[in-house]
C-alpha cells in the first residue's frame, strides 16, 4: 500500500538588481517550478495558470532599468513601456475613478472612501463617505516631522468590504521604511499577474517611491514585494518561454 507523501508550500526568493532583472528571473523560475491549476473564481475563470506558492522578490536598484527589455529579434511585444508607466503614476497619485470602477489604487491612497447603505424614500441607496486622508502625504509628513525611526508609516489599499467585490484589489499594502538613508517599499499583493501586471505595477510604484523620497529628503531605496499569488496565465506561457529562451517542447507547461 502506497503511503501518501505530505506536501508543503514551496516559497521562492528572487534577489534581483533592477526591475527588468526581477521580471526575467520570475518568468524563468515560474516556468520551472510554478504550480499548475485551474482558476475556479477570479480573472479568466476556467483557464489554467502557473503560480508560486509564495514569492518574495527583492529589487536592489529599481530605478536602474524600470521597464522590461525585449531583445532585438524576439517576435513578442513588450509588456509595458515608460509612457504607460508615467500615465500609471498619475493613476496612483490621484483619486479619479470612472462611474464603473469600484475603486482605484490612487483613490485608496489619496482619497479613500467607504460605501454606506441608507434608505431614501424607502429605496436602498449607497453613499460614499470620504475618509479625509491622503496616505502618501501623511507618510511624507510623518517622516519629516517625527524622524525615520518608526514602523507606523504604512499605506493600505485593502478594506474589509473588498471581500464582497467581484474584483477586489490585488495590491493590499504598501509598507515603508527609511534605513541607511534610503526610502524602501515593502509591498503585498494577494494576486499578481506576472506578465503584464508585475512590470507596470512595480514601475509605477517605483516612481511613487522616488517622489516620496525626494519630498522627505532621503535617497531612493529598494523594493521588496511579496505575494502568495504571483502567477502566469496560460495564454502567456509561450511568450514567456520565448523571452526566457526555454524550448517550447522542453517545459513542464
């Protein structure tokens, strides 16, 4: 009688120089050791994706090369570019959102609101109540007025009510630290698209970090991002193999 082998989570740690290096290393590693499963709820429900059980990605010099490099001769599109990332910076620094959006990261950072149900003439209505806080400016103020020796300078994206949303925020926390004269970001993503989301998210957040470091009067530091849901959708497997020079017929996917 065969004895079942107990399985444990397989965390991975990526130690990268810049954002391009981090993206390339993650692509290569996930093709080698990612967990294959079918999505039962969420984006692309019913499709397969590769996912790390848990990933920690440390980027020492995120400002060095922000956008991914696609070598000449590779017939694949770049997942993002600087024009998009600079536009994404505006998205992160303002609370603007469309009528069809439940939230934006920028709204949660600089003009968060909670939705409250109430009755008007017997009809249930939803009212948005501003929380009157700009987290980015408050963190800058905290460091400038109270010094760098604190663990309280954290910015939150997620709210408890997000569990009811069809598409809750992927990015949940932006923690900060000033050490060795530099501002560092420590990020948590509950779920994270490696091909398109990873380079655009980190590129935009790097620009936010640089802005905050300049305002505080310190140097720009590292990014450490962690996620239990860093993944690669099946429609991106072939382009990921091309970018990492892995043979199409010599992979676990």
